[in-house]
């Protein structure tokens, strides 16, 4: 079994990645979610949307939001603070995934350039 590496971490939780299977493990509070990259992107978009709504209307922190991602059989009941926490956690992990792609492409381009010399 391959070890999961920490991809991104905040004081509220962690996102780990298993490189071989490209599976992500999200740990937030007492919730642990295992997802593929496409599932992670879908959840991240849902949280981003709710985060935008909360920021626009300055939602009160005690109001709860039900997140049901039926396609992935996932239901979460979160308040505004938890959505903000997840926004930061998932956003950080998404940024790290994007940076990894940029770095991999740059290394590949550099390798091609060196071969061409």
C-alpha cells in the first residue's frame, strides 16, 4: 500500500494524495472523505460557490447549508465557518495540484530544450 503524502494542510484539516491511484483524502474535523481528482474538483466547485454566496450576503455563522453531491453519494451539513474553512483547505490543495502541473510542464520543456541543443 502506498503512503499518502500531505498535499495541503491548515489548522482545520489536511488533504493527502496517493500518487499511484491519484486519490485524495480530505480530513476535516471528524470527517474523512476519499475522492478521485474529478470528485475533488466537483466538491471544490460546490464549496467555492457557497463561499461566494456567503461572502456576498455576509451570512450569519449559525445558518447551516446542506451539501448533497448525489452523483458521489456525499451529504454534508455545514455552517458558514465550516464552508470558509473548507474553502481555504480545498483551495490550497487545488493550488498545489496546479503548481505541480506547471512545474512538471516546465521540467518537461527544459528537458526537450536540452535534447535539442
